[in-house]
C-alpha cells in the first residue's frame, strides 16, 4: 500500500491515500472524507486544493519553473512557434514536420467567421470593451456551429477545438476594427497564424499590409507565453463550466469572462495604466509606499502571483522581447525605463522581498503591445486569444477523463438557521 495520511475525526481514525504525480507535491485523496466523517475541508481560493489530475502544464512557483508537457517555457519561447506549442498542448508531443504542416493547414482553414456574425458585432456600441465583445461573440459561436457541439464525440471536440483556436484571432481583430470604425479584414491563408492576426488588426482594404517579421515573431512569442498556465482562475472556470456538459463555445466564453478581471488577465491593461500614472522614475517611491499601505487599495499591478514566489519565467522572456520589438520598430518608450526602475526598487524593498512579490507575465507585456500599436483595451483580448489553446486542451483533457464529475464545491454555511416566514405587515 502507498503512503497514507491519518486523520482523527471525533475519536475515530481514518486513512487517506497519498497520490503521487510525476513531479511536484503529493496530494491527499480526500474523496471519501465527507462520506466517512461527515465533514468538508475549508479552502477558500483553493490555495491547498488540487481540483483535477492533469498532464498538460507543471509550475514550480518557488523555483520559477513552467513546463508544458515537460518542456520549459523558455525553450518553447526561444525555439518553437505558437502553432507548434498549441499542437504540443493539445496532443501531448511535439509534432513531426508533416504533423505540424497538417495542423497549421487545418487551423488556417477554420479562420473565417460565419458572415452573419458581422451583424452581431454591429449590435455593440462602438466604445464597447473588446472583452465584452469577445465574451458575447465567442458564446454566440455555439449558435452557429451546431455540427460540432456533441461533447461525447471526440471528433466533434477536435473540430470545435480547432474552430476556437482558428477563429479567435479573427474575432479579436474584428473587435478592434469595430472600435476604430474600420471595415473587418478577412483572413489571408497565405500568412502565418500570427501574421494573419496582425494583418486583420492593422491592415486596411485600401492598401497592402506588410507583416514585419520581428513583430510577427515577438507577437507569436507572446502568444506562446500565454498559451496555458495550469489550473488558474479562468482555466478552472472553463473546466467548471464544461463539467456540466456545456458546449465548448459557452465554456470558453466563461473563461474569457473570468480572465477579464484585473487580478487575472486584466492585469496587463492595469499594469500599463499604472506605469502611465506613475510616469517618471522619480514618482516611484510614492507609489511603492502606496502599494505597501494596507489602508490604500493601490497594488503594484503586474507584481505578485498566487503560485510564483520567484521571478515569473515568462516575465524574463517578456523583458527581453521589449528590447527586440523596440529595435525592430526603431522606437523606444520612457515607460520601459520606469518599469525597469520600479522592478529594481521593489525587488530591493523588504515588503516585496518578504512577501516574495516578483514581476509577473503582465508587467512588461503592455509595453510591447503598446509599441506594436495595440490600445490598452486590447491587451486582455490578446491574452484570451492565446489562452484559448490552453482552455480547449484542459477542457478536452477533462471530458476525456473517465473519472470526470460535475464540479460542485461545498461551503461553510454561516447564515441564519431555519426560521419562520413573517408576513410583511408584521415586520
Ligand atoms: N502589490 C502590493 N502588495 C501585494 C501585491 C501587489 N501587487 N500582491 C500581493 N500583495 C501583498 C498582499 O497585500 C498580501 O499582503 P498581506 O499578507 O500583508 O495581507 C500578500 O502580498 C499576499 O497577497 P495575496 O493577495 O494574499 O496573494 P494572492 O495569491 O491571493 O494574490 C495576486 C495573487 C491576485 C496575483 C496578487 O499578487 C495581485 O493582486 N497582484 C496584482 C495583479 C496582477 O498583477 N495580477 C496578474 C496575475 S498573473 C495572471 O493572471 C496572468
């Protein structure tokens, strides 16, 4: 018998098996806890709870390690493409050249949107946040692609996964086009996944759009860095929504809604807005003091992480990419200097050192995206675009798991005990 953990509940001892993963902390299997003891565990925010078994992504937050199917994120960002990383996440292994070509071709052939969806966009106000449009349009896909929503059929799951990955750049680019009052640009199958997205976003029908290779590479790398991140809030949302048997388009729309929040994907937008507010390095000490003040709601956006208690390995790649994009576009941004100085000051401040608060993926991404030409409101939409592959891979893994159950947490109830209804005239 493997390791067991003993729990003494009400004078009786119960044994709970300890499950071992391939790497990382062991987990205590408490599935029988309630049936045996009549008690639940209490873990708001799931800080000590493994909600599922997964073979996709591994994070060691203390060491700053992020692996996709075993491959370190730094190696993937350096040597892989977003399409190749997507294949890896979906299928478990790196593709052969033929497999990659077939996958890229399949994704390319699904990039167009049903023309009727253009009307859907027109229902939004021009100043709608792109994430509001993304939530609505992605959810609406379930009304257009009925032929791939039988989630018990692996072929349907595969087609809807491909559709979601393929259509997300078209959807995000159209959200941008709508906000600036320009016509939607149809996909161009000659271009790469990322080149196509840049053209659909920044191209106009009146002239040829030239994809700048260094920008295409940087954007593709940003997509790789955001592709998956274990059981984070939005991924857990997708899994929870999917656990009821909801169709994949609805599940991904739920993930997009969760990602929108400033504590999660919305932090890239918030981080750049914060850097703009700070402005010049001389103002940094004032904002550092505010971030440390418990009575001030201000936090250093792009700093801190639930899992990383070390430098987020994605932030390292991001910082390097800022310089590459600046060189390629022959631009610079004084906010980059402010960001570097802010990082230096924070990492030497006992508050941030003791709480192990380091820059996360969002700290530098806004500077790059802004240099490429994206407005801040698009930042989280780009995150959603890239994370879609992680969401669908995790959703597929969950549906394929024979042990899958509907997600249904319990609670510690602290409300009133049973009482009798009082008619309105007697209250
Ligand atoms: N600035 C100042 N103080 C902070 C920050 C910050 N950015 N982050 C955490 N702290 C402090 C908290 O006040 C808390 O202090 P206390 O122990 O004295 O109460 C301590 O550090 C621990 O923070 P928690 O909020 O308990 O940590 P949690 O794991 O719940 O939160 C989170 C993680 C939400 C990411 C938090 O660090 C944060 O709000 N950061 C800013 C937003 C951000 O950058 N989010 C992006 C995350 S990455 C992503 O989603 C892609």
